[in-house]
């Protein structure tokens, strides 16, 4: 019994030191057979054009914007929210300058700046 107790205590120490294995915690990164194809599909679904190095861009008027919210892991809600906040801040700071509207596009997560 003493030997089993030491083995069990050793396992507990190792387990607590190294933590829960990622596969047990469900924190394993998903594997996508063709990550580039999935990224391109997501980009197009949001109205963008895929570019090199997993970048997604969208054209509004004459300008081309990088869609920061489209990532290899999907649509990043946090990034889109920060883009919206930036857009709102630009609108609130603009009164002293000539009116240049900023328009937020939720589907792309882009704050468009109109001249």
C-alpha cells in the first residue's frame, strides 16, 4: 500500500506541476485540412478579397481596407468591436475639423473613412 501511495502522490505532483493536458481540457487547436481555402472562404463570405499571407481586403469607394477582424481562426469579434470604437472616436473628435464621415461596416469589421 505504501508503494501505491507514493506512486499516486508522484502522479498528483506531476499532474499539478504540468497542468491538465490540453486534449483533456478541450483546448486543442483545431486542425483544418486546407487552412488557406478555409480562410479564403471566410474572407469571401464577409465580402472581402483574399490576398497573400492570409490577408483579407475590401474596397469601399476608391479605398482598399485591410479586414483585421478576418483571421485564420475566423471572424474576431473583439477586433471588430475595437474597430467600431475607433470609428466612433473619430466621429466624436472630428467637430473641430471639416466634416469627414466615418462609417462602420459590421460584416467586415472595417471603419471606412469617406473624404
